[in-house]
């Protein structure tokens, strides 16, 4: 709440993160990690990353380097193409999580994401009552969630990244992978954000060895950038979890 209008910070539903590094980056990251258990710095110049990582580690944080992917109009084009060509498996229906969704279903979505190793956003964010955004879920005929994806506007209006939306939280239950569900839900999220929330950029952080996710991002028009997405964890607070894959 305190940082909501500060153009240096962002909130993508999981944690408050730093989007405008500056010379006090380490100090801020340590403070955010102490409060939240973890912190992320977006848009950190790759060229300076090694020094920053050792400084953060020197402060007791465990740093996970993620590639910082971003796309603009190419994401919309790829998404429209996906919707044009995709044939939905017969037993699948797509739903948006909103205020009418049952708490039980939201919990099932969180559980499914976590089984895929992806930290979900809280229910109130998923429902769209926090940051502007959308969260899509694919359900099978038994009503079980089998895939999900979301996107949220994350910067205040006065930020130089104001029109960049965080996109991701993609997870597909292992028995339903390879059927195009992540692509479809990811595409729907991009189109929604472009048309409804005026997003013109899409950002995400992906671990360098997560080849399936990187291939998916590439297909959806996001590509590697000159930035690093620095993810820090204070394991004394956060346990062994990671913020993203
Ligand atoms: C990444 C993940 C969401 C993909 O889900 P999915 O529903 O199987 O993906 P799709 O079927 O829509 O595949 C879309 C594209 O992603 C890429 N892709 C998906 N799985 C892949 C794999 N195992 N190897 C390489 N590329 C892969 C391909 O480009 C594919 O397009 P193509 O089939 O036309 O080649 C799923 O593997 C998952 O839940 N992984 C664990 C969680 C995770 O890493 N999430 C991403 C967090 S950033």
C-alpha cells in the first residue's frame, strides 16, 4: 500500500518488486526480502548482474537468476494467430476466475499450480479485485483445473514501464501437457490485457534452464532482453520455495 504510487516499485500479485534499480538496489532488495521473504528486481542491466549478485549474496540473500523476457505487439499478433488456429480438446472448457468463483475452485487452482512448481497469486488477485488483470483456467469435464495463466498490470501510472504487464503463472497439469493449453490461455490473457487494460508490453522471468517455458514464451512473442530478472530469497523466512520457474 505504501509503495503503490511509487514509480520505482511494482506489484504483480505475488510480491512487491523493484522495477527501477538505481544505486540503492541492494539496500532495497534486502529490505523487501526481510518484509516478504523474497524480492525481485526487474529491468536490471545484464551487464552489471554479476557484481549485483555477489553484493546481494553478501547480504545473506540467495539469488536466482532468471532471464528477463519481454514482448510488445508481437505478443498480440502471436496470440491472435494462436486463437485462430487452436482447436480446443473436446473435454476442456475455459473459465475466468472472478468474484463469483468458489473458494474451493480457487484452492484447487493454487494446488495444481504448486504441483507444477509455480507459485500462484493470492485468490483476491486471481479474482481481479487487486491489480488490473485476468486469470484464465482450463477445466476438464470433471471440473478439475488442468491449466492456468494470468496477466496483471503491475506498475503505477507514473512509471516508465506503466504499460508493461506481468504475464505468466503458466502451469499445465502433467497429464495434459503438449495439448496447447498453456499457449491458448497465455494468448487469451495477452489479448485481454491489450484490449481491456491497454497493456503494450508483456514481461516475465524464466529460469535459463526452463526450456519448455522459454520455447512457449518465444512462440507467444516474448524474447530475451538486455535485462536480468533477479529473484532473491531470504530462506530464513521463505523456506525452500522459489518465486518462479
Ligand atoms: C511450461 C508449461 C506451462 C507448458 O504447458 P503446455 O500446456 O504443455 O504447453 P503447450 O502445449 O501450450 O505448448 C506450447 C509451446 O510451448 C513449447 N513447449 C511446451 N512444452 C515443451 C517441451 N517439453 N519442450 C519444448 N518446448 C515445449 C512449444 O513451443 C509449444 O509449442 P509447439 O507444441 O507448437 O511446439 C508446462 O510444461 C508446465 O506447467 N511446466 C511447469 C511449470 C512451468 O515451468 N511454468 C512456466 C513458469 S514461467
